[in-house]
C-alpha cells in the first residue's frame, strides 16, 4: 500500500514539468507521462488537454487548431493530423 504522501510527490513533479514544458515541451511531456505511469496516478484533467492523445506532443497555438462546433471542443494536432473531440456540457435553464 502506498501512503498519501507518496502520491503527492509525483503529482507535484508532474505539475512542475508541465509548467516548464513550453521550453523543452515534448521531452517533459514524455517524462511526466512516465512518472504518472510508474507511480500509477492520473494526470490532472487540466493538464491532460495540453498534449495530443495520439502522438503525445505538447499543443501550442502553432502546433494545433482549436475549434468549437456542435457543443464540442475540437483540437486538431498539426503533427499527427488527428482530432480530439471534447464534449461541452450545456447549462440547464429553468
């Protein structure tokens, strides 16, 4: 069994690597994913959307296109030419 503290340290390292990822982006994404897999923790959802799910490259305005269409956020990766679709929840009005 892992203690509560052993899960916090890798999570902090992952967050720090994503902050520094703009400089040496793709290498840091690879390191962050390996840390998450080795310590068996999930990458926070806010950080998951910053890299391509298919080729694991860091997404910047130069390397991707982001569109909103039909209640979805559509992210197109210029590197691997694939799409990621994320549904948008609609607000219920009374």
